[in-house]
C-alpha cells in the first residue's frame, strides 16, 4: 500500500511539473499581408534564422523551443517590407497589428519586451543622440539590473558612455546578466579599454594583417603614424578614402605611415575593399566586427575614426580629415 501511495505522489509531482513547464508560442494577427507570405524570426545576436512560418488569413503562429530566453529577435517578412524587433521569452506570446502598422503592434507575454517598450516610450520624447537620452538610458540600466534588456543596452553603449560609467553600471548588474553574452562583451571592454587622450602616449597592440601575419603598431616607431579605424561596409569610410590616398601619396616618402584597423567580420569583403580602393598601407583586423580588440582599447564608438601619433609616440590629434590631417602631418 505504501508503495502505491509513493508512486501516486511521484506521478502527481511529475504531472504538476508537466503542466507548469514553459513552452514558447508566438501567435500573431496582421493587416494587409497576403496569404502565403513567409514570416521569419531571426536571432539578432547570432544572425541566424530561428524559425519561419506562413501567413494565412492575416494570422501566423510560431511554436517550439527557444535556444535561450529571453532572446533578442526580429520578426520580418522575407523582403523586410514588414519587420519588428522583439524580446522573445519561453512563454505564450501574442502579436496584434490588427489596429496598427506592423512596427507598432501590441505584443504581450514577454516581460523583457514590456520593459523595452517602456524605455522606447521614454526615449521617444527626447532629442535623439542627446545627453538627455544617455541620462535616461543610464538611469534605466541602473534601475533594472536584473533585466537582460539593461545588459544589452550597456553592451551597445559601453564605448560611448566610457569606461568609468560603464563599470559603475556593470557592477550593479545581476550575476546572471554579468555572465550573459552581453555581460561578457562589457567585461571585455572594461578589461581592454585604455582610451588614450590627445597628449598621451599611444597604446601598442598586435594584430594579423590581410595575409595572416602578426604586425604591431609599434613597428612604426619614429614615424608620424595615422591609426585609422574603418570597415569595408562603412559608407563614410569608403567615401573618405580618396582623400586619404592623396595624403598618403604626398607624405609617405617624408616619413608618414597609415596603420589601418578594420572593423570587418568578413575576411573576403575586407580584402576586396583593400584591393578595389588601392590601399597601399598597413592593414590589420581580428575580424571581430565592432568587438575589434584595438577598437575597444582606443574606445572607438563609431567609424571612421583615427588617432594621429607623432614620431615620439604621442597622440597629437583625433578624427582628422582632409586639410586638418594634412596640416598635422
């Protein structure tokens, strides 16, 4: 009899667990999307497709397992004519665009998404890219240390907000957030960042060139050197290149060198740009994109950017272009 009672209790526990197990589902209602349109969910952090489904009668449904939760994703059609960023969670989620456009759909079932939308509303009332916006976002991160949304925001703005502010906010994050993909990225920035200023000495580093050979910035000791940060995908960088080529051709014979660090993550695209634009100076990249080690060391938060280093290894200018660069060389 005792064995039967014990078995009953075990089955009851298993039954309760089964009923409370969280499973992901994401059902949606759209407006004006024709039947047969493919709807796709992308994992933003990995750049891979999570799942896809077909719209029927302005409705769609995703079901299955998420590789992690919460997870930053984009919901989109194949041609990106409709898209919406969303924080997914292992939960029953709904998407309602029946009374709005796709990007302003009402999403329910994700606490992370609710929190992200709250922040978006606060920021929408402030001038974009202003100091006021940064203050609101920093306060949000400080007030919500347990949210993955905060960890993501801090990882995005770390180089913009600087090491001191970033470390202060990072220290407040939960252990789980510190150990997340975003937390690891922030921690790497804090560890590497030196952010040398004009009037200070340059910071040396080693990186592979386009042929896979290790080269060092310090190999240019004794020369005026422009440490140039760029990427093949950066439109403003490529637009500025003809001017940089003219400067190099004019002053290289007088001891001027360029050490170009690419924030590319695609080797072929990087090499093709070097060849196509006839860039006959030194090149280096670790192909880590915006997480490039040299970029983190120097606190680069946007490209093109550069640091002009004199013959004595002192940084004498930053973000110099055209005539301003020529006058300094």
